[in-house]
C-alpha cells in the first residue's frame, strides 16, 4: 500500500512563529506561499516538510476550523500510496476508523486521514507530482 514517505509537517498554533524558528534559528529556507495556514521548509533529504496551522488542518480533516481541538499539535506524517480508495478499503476491512474519507484537495492531491494508535494524524495521498523521488538521497561523509 505505501510507496514512500510523502511528507512531514509540524502542526502548530502559530505558523509565523514556527516560520521564524525554522528560518531564523535553524537557518533553513522557508517558503510561505499559502498565507498564515501553511509554509514549506526546504530540508535536504526530505521530499516535503511543512508547517501547518492547526485550524487549517482541522478544516482539511473535519471540514471546519471549529474542530481544531481534535487535531493534535506536533508532527503529522503522510504516506504516498498507489490508490487512496484502496487504502480506505483496507482500513475498513481491518476495522480501523477513518478520520477523513478519501477526497480530492484543491491543490490536486487525493487524501485520506486516520489517527495512529498513538494519536498522531496520519495522511495517505495520491500525489501526481510526487510519484518519483527527484532528489538523490545520500549522506555526505564529514571530516572528524
């Protein structure tokens, strides 16, 4: 079912504060093209690292920002899958509750979300532009 890790995002109360941390404290490049709801952090070796506003995550997952208290702060992990509908069927067949039924997002992804056994938000997606890894992953040998 899982092709690869598609992305990691930190769910936060204040995207601007998180942007300042990743940009100013860690020295990473941050692109905030999505207003106060989402930002993308460039991290070598990571296909996608986002900063996601908790209220925006609630709207995407439950259809309303009013459910922000149901979204855990911390990190969310998203997996790329071959078929979101098939993934949903597998979860249903196993009796695992689906938090957000499969749907098409405005940005072109098909998504499905569940809560992990530990309470983390997990996403499963069909992302046409992320079907192949375009970044070679390798660790550089450092000098002692």
